[in-house]
C-alpha cells in the first residue's frame, strides 16, 4: 500500500434527505463511512482492495444506538457488484446496499440512495467529504 493510496481515504457523511416522513431531511439520521475516492469523487475499487480494513461505517439513526460496520464490495447487483454496509461478518440479513454507489460521485450536495436491512430505500445527501485521519 502506497502513501498515495492511503491519501485517497475520505470520511464521507450522509444525512437523510427530504422525504414524506422527514420534510426537512434529518442530520440525526445517516451514515459516516471511510472509503478511497478518486479525483472525481468515485469509490476507487482497486484502492479499496488494499485499504478494506480501514473502510468502516457508522450508522446513526435518531436515538438508536449507533451501529458499526464495514464497507464491502460484493459480487452481484445490477452492474455485477454492489457496495454494502456490513454490520455482522458472515451474515447478510443486516446488510444495507448502496444503490449504484459505483456510479455516484461522493461530492457535497450530491444525492445517493441506500436500501436498509428491511428493504426500504432511503435517499441521502452527501453532507461532507474530508480526508480520513
């Protein structure tokens, strides 16, 4: 792993976007995760392979206890692979799948969607992207 690869690691914070249940969106519902991003803000798959142990996620959801997990790239999905937030190694019933995460640029103000463990799709706004410490 090179310093250049490590320098690609970014801390991305997603906040729940406006919805029927949250007409103003919600900063109390979302995710903060670490992923290597290329110059255009897309997740860099090859860098992720070297840095996967550092690619973590925290799910925060209102007053619920935050959940800790990992960002994984798994076979399957519309483009042959999917990005998922995995909270329990070896189990997939708690995974949350990013909708076309490989196609989206993680840039503040952009929107992305995730399917939660119950199969419900939620839309999020990329709130911040900062170098991971």
